[in-house]
C-alpha cells in the first residue's frame, strides 16, 4: 500500500507498516470468522471486524459502543491522552474510483438531529423552507458529539489528531482501499443547501432529502423523513492519506473454517482435547 502524505495536517499518519499490518489482520477474517459469508468455507471482514482490526494494528482499543470514536489510541507512553479514529466501511469502491469521492454514513440518530433542528424553531412541517439552517443544525450536532469527547470538554481525546479511516470495498473483485480524512466537517455556511425535487409517478414533487453542495459536488446528504441517515461524501483528493487499491492476503489452502476451529481448540485446551481424544 502506497502512502500519500498531504503537506499540511494535524491528524497523525501512522507508519507505513501499520497499514500493512492492518491488511494482514483483515485477511485473517477470510477463515470463517468474518462477518460477511461468501461461501461455505470463506468469509470476508465486516464493519465490526474492521474496527477490531484497526484497534490491533494501531495498538488502540475498540470502543464497541455508541461512542463517537470507534477506536481510541494512546498518544504517548503515559496513556493519559488519546487520539480517536472513526471507522467507516462501505461496499462502494467502484463508485469511489469512478466519481472520486468516498461514501461515509456519519449517523442515523434521527431524534437527535430533529432535536437540534427544533433548536432553531423549525419542525417537520416547516423544515423544507429553511435548508441552510437545517444543514447548519446537523453539522453543529455532529461537531458537539466530537467536542464532548475532546480535552476542552473534560474528555481525553485530542481532537486535532483524530480522524476518519474509511475502508471502501467491492465484493465482486474483492478489492479494498483505505482513506484517511480529518474528523471535522466543513463549515455549513460555505455550502449550498437545497431539497432537490424528485420524480414520483413521472411528475416532479418536492423532495425531503437535504443536500449540501460545495462547488457543485454533493458533500452532505440527509434523509430526515426516511431513516435519518446523515451521509458524507468527501473527495478523495482531500484525503490526508490513502492506500493503493489492494486485495487481502490469500490464506493457506488448509485454512478452511473447520481446520481453523480445530487449531484454536488444540491451542486453547490442549490437555483437555488430548484426554477426550484418547478416550474415543
């Protein structure tokens, strides 16, 4: 995986070997232990596997909770302060290659988003009339989640060193690519916000999907009436770092799921297994 370093950034770019380790850790999930099953004896890593693999590769801790950062990594030997990694994995690599942006789902906390919008005296009946204010409320709410974990709010995460780490993949080709982005979202006042019309039975009707554009690029998208997902589409050229497109390391031929389980059993419980085996 080739490393591409931007000239100005605050977030940490770990050593090249860290990402090589990450690829190998992800490769282990082909042995039947991965979340995504592709055949009887083969699986691929899923989003939770990605979080756990990042934690191991970066010598951090997977939160496995509703924390805003999926992985926290000690910053220095004292382990008092950390930087945070928000891990995002989506099967959109083809779109990334074709269109030059990465797809991230930031959150689907519909209630919290509507609470933030109501703070501007806007409700579900009037929100389409205030696209820019709704966009501002959404970004402010996400930023408050991050700020709450930061050192200025009494947390132990150094926000200026924290980042998004995305894993885009394509199931057909089993190809992957990593991108690293700063965790902070763009200034909402610098975007053009709109509720685009949509086609319904051949006619254009008022849409409920909010879009925030920067120089005609759809950067943010919010589905307030259908799931509450807030999606973010940063351009690949704005990444702090990215890997080359890569594949997982092939496992040895004998590493089918049954063999892996047998190896684990004999490693964890050698005496018990041998004793039972001798009695059969």
